[in-house]
C-alpha cells in the first residue's frame, strides 16, 4: 500500500480499513482549498517540500521536554536527532516542539504545579495542530505523567521515550544515589560529622552524568511504570542516559511511532485496567515511589479507567520486593539495567501469576510475549521471586479520625524502624506517640531543634498545610528528620505523617498524602502538639486518642 493510500484510506497490515490521517485536514484537503493553502504555505518556508506534507507520510510530533531549565531531560535535545532519523527511515515526517519545562530540583515552590500546566499545554498542541502521532520524551518525575495524561486525553498514537538515569554516583568507593544521599548527608551535617563544603561535595558526587535520578525515586519509578503500562519499548526505562543503547532505542522509538500511526494503535488500546494493575504490581516489586499513585490515578482518570488508592493496597501490597535499589536497597540504575531492567522484573512476577500477560504494548505484542524468558542477570540486584528481598512490599492505606486516606510505603521499613516502633510483643505493627505538629516546612525547619518541644524517640512528627491546597501544589516537603540531639544518639528516623508528599528518593517510611488535607478541613487541622496518636498498621488505622 502506498503512503497516499494510507493517508486517504485503504487497508493496514492486519487487513483492516485505515482511517484518513488527521494531518491531511491541514495539508491535503481539496474540500477547503483556501485554508489548506494558508496552512501549507507557511510550513514550506523553512525548506519542507509539498511532497513531504501531501504524499501521505504520517506527521510525527516529538514532544520535547528537554531544555537548559530541565537538566534531567536536557539530553533529549540530542536524542531527538535519533528519533528524527527513525521517523524518517520509517516514512514519517518529524516535527519537534517544546513542552512546558518541569524540573523537580529547580522549580519553586514545587514542580507539582507544572505537571498539570505541562499537560494542558501538550493537550492543546496535540489537539490543535496536525500531529498524527507523538513521541513523548520523559525523564524527570512529572514529565512522564504530564505527557501520558495528555496522550490519554487526546488519544492519538503515542509512545514514550524515557531519557534514562544518570550513571552511578561514587564517593570514596561507595555508591552515592541522587536524592537518597541528600537525606543521609543531612543527618551527618546535623550531627556535626561533616561541614557545609563536605555536604555539598557528597551531594554533587551523586550526579555524575546526564540523566535523571539514578535511584528508584519518582523519575525511575514513573519511567519504569510507563514501560510496565506498555507505553514504551521493552527495556527502555532502565538504560542509563549516557549508554549507546539509549540512542539506539531512540531511533527504534522513532521507527515504531510511524508504524503505530499506520496501525491506528492508540493509548486507549494499551492503557486498560489490566495495564494499570500490571503497573501497580511492578511498582511494588521495584520499591517504587509513593508519588506513583497520584500520577497513575490521574492518567487513569483521563481514560475513564477506575483506579484509586485502595487499589494500590488491594493489588500491590502482597507483591514481594525484588529490586535491590536505593532507597529500599543497595544498588543504582546501572546495575538495574545490567540485571535486566523492567523485563526481568516482569518475567519473575509472571511466575507467580502477578502479571496480566495478555496486556497489549506499543510494539504490538503483549507484555507477556515481550518479557518471557528475560532472566535476571544478577540475582543480588533483581531477586528471584522464590527468594525475594521482602515477601510483601506494596503500599498500605490508612484511615481514621485524622484523615480518610493516606499511604505508607512498606518496602522502606528497615530493621531499626521496625525494632523501635513495630515490635512490641503485645502490640505488633502498632505504636502510640506524642504528636509534634508543624505548619509547613518552614515551621519545621525553624523549630525542630527547639528544646521546648522535648522531642524524643516516642514522638510522631506531623506536617500539615503541605497539600495541594495548603502549600500549594502538594510539595515534596514531608521529609522530616529527627532533631540533631536525637541524631547524635543514633535515632535516625521518627514516624512522620503529613498531608503533603515526600521525594521518592527518600527512605523514610512516612505516612503521606493525607486526605482531606488540613487546608480542606481534614483531621490534621485540629491536631495539637502533645496530643496522643495511635498508628496500627495491621488494622490500617491512624487516630487521635480521645479520652472517653
């Protein structure tokens, strides 16, 4: 079949009738010659030929999230050249355009504000211009959900190209993971073990190359979940940004998007309930970020697929932890890639029936077909399902008179935290404590070391006013470490609860995203320092203790 037939009707490779390419309504529409002439004449002025725009070649958008403001995604400016080459080789015409920048570590007060802004801008471009299909370049935390939300809304053929993690960070022969090392170095700074210059050196050593966080923070999580959803080519998520395979998969992604347009394979064909359940399962197995539910629930909503926080516990809590990667483990992105990345994780999960193997993916095959036989190349990085790092690793959802819903990441509950708070023989997996309440991160930083608070290891730290309304935007600020006096005594973590979020790179087993938030009249609004609070993980409850 010729390109012209593909544009105006005919049969695709499966023998089904093909639709008319939407780009022909701009550039090859004899029914409206006046507007067609206006559209096409300006797009010829930088050297395109009429034949490129009118011969039935699919016009492919490259949604460019890279810029100098977005260092985690900046290398997409170069990767786009490989995407273009793949598009042209497959018979398409590439058009690259900018997406509103999102940089988690650069935007004040919070990059969350930009997720929906980037989404809205991308929707307007995909709806209002002549794009037949789109390559979504992702990397830093919220670029992935912003792009996927837009693809879900517009529902034209789309494929994700993640930028990949940085190479491993090293200092004095030890791995230093981006983001995760910040929380560890903060403790050493507060204890007086290092000074400001050493603190800065440690943190900057964790970012040795182009790419997003090399830990299993929100960036690595969301790109892994894009692959688990079926929206990127197999193996795409874990390839480190500097590796040659990153440029190679960019080329293949460019080739594949042209085929997706010709096959008319759209996000709604891939992003089904089964796909979202697969993503929840993979998130548990990789020790994924607590920010994942916020983003995946939003993507699902734009497709009309029912998904809420309770699904994350019901589907994901029983799934074992398989990936030994910071902050829940030891290794970083390079080891995860060499061990097999997402396909090796999915292969292990299928052995216990955790994966819907018939879920379709962007390469036209099912996730089961893509991942069958993809064995882990290092059992200390990706554990076998028969002997996992932890037997149950998903999120749990708590509720009570403090809030209707909040989530806790169980994969980062370490031995020290469990010994201190969850090992009372008469009250296992539960603890009570005196509340220390802070109104936002500024209040926390100003008062955490105030002796008048008398914070000890029996206290529970609360942060309110940090949710989507209160901060605004739902900032990643519920990363509360104990006061310096406790750190010096070896108490490295206290139970933390908040109506905001925390970085996915944090290893703290905090209770997060409490809803309704304090600013919306939630129970945290009436909590006072000194109140007694009980947390019961078995009963999934969180309550202020009120005397009869």
